[in-house]
C-alpha cells in the first residue's frame, strides 16, 4: 500500500456519500494498473466485475491498449464493452456464442490515411529518441502508436517528454499512461468514448446522468475523465504521477491497482 501524498481537497473513498453510491447506474474504468497488475487482472478486481454484473450495473472499460490485446478480455470479462486505443475501437460482447461486435469511431478511409501518418511518426520517434522502443503490443494496434516507458522498457521523464513532443509535432494527440506513450490522429478520447458507449449500448445520452456514473483510473491519461465525472476515483498508485497531475479525481482508494478497484466496489455494496 502506498503512503498517500495528495493535494488538499482530495478525499478518501470513505467520504463518497452513501446516497450517491446507492444511485450508481454504471462504472467506467481504465484497465492497466487499475484492474491489472503486471498486465494480468487481479483476482479481486475480476470478482468485483462479476459482482457489478450480477447486480445489473454495467461496466465499460476504456483503455489505451490495442484492439488485438483487448479482444480476449472483452470476450471473457463480465463487461458491457471494452473501448480500445483511447476511444477509437469498441468491442461489444454479443449474446452467448455470438462473439464480439466491433465498432470504429472513424471510417475505413480515414483509418487507412491515418495509418500511413502514424507509421511515419513512429519512424521519426525512433530516429530522434534512440532510447525509445515501440510497445510490445504494437502488432495489435489499428489506430494509434505506442511507445513503452514502463512495461518492459524504461524511459526517463525527459525522454518521455521528448517522445510526446515529436508525436505532437507530427500532428498526433499524445497521452502518457502508466506504461505507454500513446499517439493518435482524431478527436476521440476516453471521454468521447464514454459518451459514445452510452448511445451505442443503451440509446441514452451520458450528460444528463453523468452524476450517476463512476470513473476509476490510475494515470495522467485519466485526467479528462477525473475532471468530467463528479464521482471519480483514483486507485492509490495514482500518486506515482502526483508531480504531473493537473486534475485529480474526487476520491482516492487506500489500496493499489485491482485491489483498489475492489475497494471501490465494496464501498458501493456497503450502500445497497
């Protein structure tokens, strides 16, 4: 468990009002280091997902991981959908035995044109930042590029900043997750994915019920979600990024990673 060093005003999860917990309509969550540890979902987090599903509370996972990496988890975990590549591709489990439905935020022609630009940007990153390595899951990516900074290869903060600068100079949106630096072309984000999923899955708009959905995350690329959701939670390992965060969640857990997610679900169950 990490010793929390957080700004004034950030509240422990125990401050989450019971009435808001009881009114919860759904959960959106990051995956890496929020549900997982070392790339594998923690048993407590998987059990928590099952508890939410059994109670009829849908979970939408939104990740920077590629669609290829996300497929088996979308098929196996009790989630309403996994949105991969920071809002670009949705994997929606179908009825028993029917597999996954794949939805894209961009049309095929746009994806093909962007693919060429992304490949050029990746070549420039590797040429200008010799220490950089493409993420091990790059073969599964369709709409973005990713550079490893903490999963299997380490980059310093200065090197991460150089990668981000090159991506941005190439016209890419660039974000830093707990393990990767992701770059893509387009207006999609984790937040646009959240609105997209409410329309796609339930035929509803998110805005009127934003206060009845919870977001859980762990990194700087979750800041847009922390800012947008009135009820947002950071798992304890978020403090790793304390020096780079401008927008903190409403609450923070005592436990890290998947154990922190399970702590959130226990807090919700306590209000039922």
